[in-house]
C-alpha cells in the first residue's frame, strides 16, 4: 500500500482528473486500486491510498507525464509519502 497526503486547489477538479486521466496513468503503471479521503476540517487536504507495488509506484513517479498531470489535478505542492508506523495482520 502507498499512502500520500496532498494539498489541492479544488476538490471537484481533483476528483475529475483523478478518476479519469489519473486512473488511466496509474493503471499503466500497475496500480490495482486507489481511494481518496478528504479532510473534514481542511477543504484543501486529502489522503490518497493506493494498492500499488513500490517498484511500480517509483516507475509512475519517474514518468515524464506526471508533472503535467499534477498540474491538471490542481496539486498545491508535491504529495507527501506517508510511512506506516506499524504493520499488523489484524
């Protein structure tokens, strides 16, 4: 799993691009599933959770089309990759 925290300019614009162009680009790089959660206290903050192997995610980040996609998504800054504090089976 890959978890990122992002700052966005507009939720509707972000979701439109995330669910269309972004989804196609993620699938191209092996992403199996993605979820977005919006912060209830900050309209410009969201968490993205991806079912993605680390190697495929690195390939996604290295794709030369990603900076333009980030602009289309309306990201205010690069995503922050969150590292798990622990990993439990249950």
